[in-house]
C-alpha cells in the first residue's frame, strides 16, 4: 500500500497524446462526465459488508463522487456499523479511484483535501486516486474486495477477463450488465433530475 500511496497522482505522461485518445483504451466516454446517482450507495452498502482491511475500487471514478459518499457514510459509523453516540472508530478501509482523465483526478484530489480538512473522512478511511489507463494498471485493482463500475458495455467486455482473474470479488455495475456473468441481485436507482427514470444497478458476487 505504501507504493500505492506514493503514486497518489500519476499523470498519464508515458504515452503520446494521440495514443492516449485511441478508442481501444476507452472504457467509457471521457468527453462528457456521466455520473452515478448517490442513492446507488444505499445498495452498495447493503450488498458489500465492508470489513477491516477491505479495498474498494471505482474503475473509471470520474469526479470520485461514489467513493466520497461511501467513505463519508463509513466515517460516520462505528465498527459495529451503527452510528450511535458511544462511538468506536470506523473500519480500516482503502478506497481507490482510477481514471484516465488527469483533470478529473486532480478535482478528486482537491475534493479529498477539502473533506479531510472538514473532518468528513475518518483517518481510518484511506482514499487514493490514480490517473492511469485501468486496462494497463490492473495491479491497482486486482486484490480488491469490491469494484464499482459505470462503463459502457464494450468497456465491461474489455475488463471482464481481469475481473474473472480477480475472483473472489464483488462487482457492482451501474446501467450495463457484465458479459456472461450471472446477476446475483439487481436494484433500480432513481435519478433526481429525470423524473420517472429508474436505471439498473447489477450486483455480482463472483466466486
Ligand atoms: C461514466 S464515467 C463514471 C464515473 C463514476 N464512476 C460514476 O459512476 O459517477 C466513466 C469514467 O471512466 C473513465 N475512463 C474511460 N476509460 C478509462 C480507462 N481506460 N481507464 C480509466 N478510466 C477510464 C472516463 O474518463 C470517465 O470519467
């Protein structure tokens, strides 16, 4: 984890700009940021019972909102998972956000700093953001307890073999299903700015 912490912000310098933009490495559109509604975290918390030492990763984290929301909620809980007055510290967990877009990762860093200054994130909760192509930085999320994804079906198809090699792992995908994997549970997420819209969230307990 020390190596990971040292690489908190790794600008994506190693490749030529044209190469960075090739569609073969894109797991989702980069130009416009499409984000998951925060209410999805209700289901993430229900499906993924976080334990001490867990590593949770958002592959293609965008502005990091899902990780921030989950980390803030976790920081309010004690280690029994409740938020009574008689508090013991929350579980020791690492959240990792990876995104190919350096501007998004930079904004994640700024928001993380703000939340830490406001004590909204407990010191037991580590959050790390890395700017890289997830397809070539597999070691960052292999070994994760759980992975959150909001990617296009083609991106999920590219990532699927890596997820299979990472079993046992819990995967939650917003909007699109993983190819060939049996869904363990499913929920719908309401979108505030789209009245009547309900978008799917798929949970996979891959063993
Ligand atoms: C639809 S957004 C989802 C953002 C966030 N996970 C959420 O749910 O709110 C997908 C993100 O994936 C990123 N992305 C696309 N291809 C990627 C790749 N090869 N490696 C890492 N991130 C990638 C994009 O830059 C974009 O920010």
